[in-house]
C-alpha cells in the first residue's frame, strides 16, 4: 500500500493518490523471478469541480479517476549483507485500465479505456521471520494514451496530459509460501 505522485497535466488536474498492489513471484533461476502484479491506483476527484460538468454537459456531476493494472515481467533479486536484507529490481509490461466513475443524485456510471504500458521497480526488504518480510518499494508506471476525444484520460485532464508517468512509494508485507 502506498503513495503515488503524478506529473504533468495529471498532477495539475488530479494531484497525487494512493495505490494497492498484490504481487506474486515465482523463481525461474536462483536470482531471477517471474513477477505478476495486480494493482489499483486511486486519484479521486478532479481539483476543478466544474471540469466534469463542462465535459459531460450535466450540472453537479461528481467524478473520480481510478486506474487498474495487470503486469507481468522479470524481477532480479539478491541478498545484501548478512542475508536479512535483500534488494530487488524489476521490469514489467502490462495493461492499464483508466476508469472515470460518474455520480449524480439519480444515476451512477463508470467508463474506462485500456492502455498498454509498463513499470519498473526497485525494492529493499528485511526478513523479520522465516516466512515474513517487510518491503519498501519504489515503482515507476508509464502507459501510452491518445490525443483523441474518445480517450477518457486525455479528455478528463482537460486535453493536457498524454502518456502519464506515475511514481509510487509503498510499504508492505511479503509472505513466503514455500
């Protein structure tokens, strides 16, 4: 679970947010792992409450931006020092789904677009028990969007944000099921 910093037009219209990621690793070689991530990024309401009203043509509509991603890649890890600490770095490709949830007094709806993207990560972990580890991770997300009127991401950043870059810092618990 962690904090996500946004940049460019996305930061201007939504600011930072938070994310939750569930990941699975499977050893391929002694220091190389297959890494599968499923995550959600929440950015919330736009800073400008009139933006969604202007774009949808409805007064007093509430909207919030959410992202869901699924990525698969390689993770390289090795112990540091005495073996209680380890360092990992990863590179993955995936699908990012950007959703806009809309709500008025009478109706709620959700629209989404899917994009191809990827992420890179760097983590340090400390083993606290045989099967338990505490991990701090920094992950950079990037995905391609379109400058088109049917692209929710571009439209709901007031036609300014293209190909977003997000940087996340998180802390979590890792359970080794071996």
